[in-house]
C-alpha cells in the first residue's frame, strides 16, 4: 500500500525461489456482470441468446455451501422472440473433460446423484420476452468431499425450441462448487442476510497472521475478519533468463512454508487466505505484461495457490519500475488494459478462487478483456484508504456487495467514522478492508476502538478481544 512507511530495506532480499520442484508445470521461462450485446450479432441477422447465473455471471459460476445449496440460471436474448423458446440443460461429464484438456487442469466431478435440475433442466422464455425466469440447479453434500477442494458440476446447454442461437460460450457451463459442510461458517448474518465481509490486509514482515483470531463478535463468537490478505508476494524479472516469476521475501515464505501453523487455523474458522501480488522495483509488474507473458505467469500464480491451498490473490499495482520506452520483448506499455488482462488470465485458470483488485493506480478501473467485462473476472474491488465512490463503472458487472468502501490504515491511525461505516452497509456496499492491524503496536487501543465501531456498524454487535495477541515468532 502506498501509505506504509515501515517496510525495512533489508526485507528486499535477493530472489528466494519457491520450494524446489514446486512449479514443475512452469519450469520453462516466461517469454516476455454487464454484457456487451454487440458481440452477439451475426451476419445472417439471427437473434442470439446467452445464459447468466443468479449473480449475473456468464463465465465463472462459483458456489460455496453447507449441507445444501443452489444457483439459478436464466436465458436472455438480444431481441424479443416471436414464439416461446426453451433451452435444455443436462449434466454432461464431457464438458469438464474438454475444459481440463484445454486448460491443463484436473478438476473433479461433483457427484451427479447429488445434483437436481429444476423443471427437468428446461429454461423457458415466453413470446415477447428477452429474459426468462430462473431454472435452479440444486446440490447437496454427500459427506465425502474435501472442504479444501473445488468440484465441478458440468452442464451442457442446447436450444430445444425457438428461433435463436446460443452463443458458443453459453453451450457449456461449469459450476465450481466447494462443500464447506465440515467447516465453521465465518459469515456474519444480519436480518438473515450475509453482512459486511472484512478483509484484513496484513503486512507480515512484522505481524503474525494469527492475530486475526483475537477478535470475535459477542453474539455468535464468529471472527470479525472474513479474509486475510498476505501483503505481499512480488512480481520480479530475471534479465538473464527473460523470466517473470513470483518472489517471496523471507517473511512471506516462512508463513507459507508453515501454513499449518499460521494459515490453517484461520481457514479452520472459515476465513479465506489471499496472497497479495505487486511489483518489486524492477521492470515487471501488474500492468505491463503482454498477453502471452500474462498467460504464462498466470500458470505460476495457480501453482502457488495450489501448493499453499490459497483462496485467491490480491492485485496491487505498486513498486514497479516500468519501462516507458525501448520496452523489453514480452512487456507492453503500462496500462489498465494490461492489468485487466492479467486478472482475466489468472481467473480463467482457476475460476473457483477470488481475484481481488485494489482500486488504485492502473487497477483502479479495469476495461473488458476479449469482450468480457471486468466485473465477470474480478470478484472484489477494494478502495484505497478513505475511498467511498461506487465502483460500478470501474468494474462493470460487479455487484455492490463486493465493493469495498472506506478502507482503513491501522498503522497510521487512519480510521473510518462509525457514520460512514453504517452508511456503506445501509447502501448495500458489503466489503471493507483494514490494513496493518496488529494489537502489538503502540496504537493498539485506537485499533480496537476502530474494530468496535465496525462490529456495531456492520453487525449491530459487540467486539470481543481475547487480549492474547500473537507476536512475530518466525525467523
């Protein structure tokens, strides 16, 4: 984050490559919501149809559930139809086989016998309409699935009747499902609906991630924090090999290597673990990779997430020394378009994981990639400190609930007012970031007071602090 002033120079050490053999799939050097209906036009004048889920997503459908769950799908057309139309939906294993073969992935099937397609798998669109009602896909736990893995419900969709064509990308749909029945639920509910999601972005050079366990709510004992963002892994460039790679300083690497001690206890309470990713004072960064470089780097990001059982990444464009002339092959002129491409390629390889953008610098506003709006592949947008504007134009298609307003910087006592926190909740903005929370710092009382305001404003609840903070205990 641009406001931190306590990262010590000694932490920018020579590249510590990741665990030997970890990235065998990436051993080669890397060579350097809203729908745009115009893309659904055809030369023969045919009406086009497309399918979106309950969250407005066309590409990446992700569901976490406990015991039972469901997600709806609806059909939309670019013009009104002159007759009733239907799309048939079937569970088709070959849809996943094709995806795995194309992307080099090994996702496993969600049990077919635990899936129910409403109305026999028929989506109906009536004459004169352009938007059908939803057809629900329901699923339930069989008690045997790992909570650490995502499984896939593979669907194939075909036009059963009606004078329209279904876009190619809408002829299959993979639902990435995670069965969390065996894990506690970290979500705080208010009036029966999920409340604000709190992201704790933690500068781990000095701070123990286990401190996120110290703060809970009085009424239900659930953690105040919903997700930890580890700040931060880096993007680096090796000029000798022409390779862009992930570099972790000794503190980040120690926490990842000892994930059973520092990260699993958080996940066991229902928290997500997100890895921050930003530049490191050389020519590489979030916003200047070519398409091919971004695609290869995305493979390394996936390998990292797989190896350490991470739940997503946080993209932050800072600390890069970009080239603006005589640009090295494999890079492009720094831009929001290139940053958006990186987010897209990462999401495409691991749809079940979160991609979070820091609304700052080139990632403040991300354009469409290959006709896909950024709200389709960026799950959350978190404002820079104090920012509170709606981000609908920054990440088209992103729901308000996933926009993070009034971010706070705890190390510098830059706290949000309770009035502003209540306002964001009341207006449907249900994401929020705190940076550098650490009850061991001299301003601990101010931090605790800030979190007490959050508990009241977000959940109508009281904060409980166990008064047993964790010190940094690794070397």
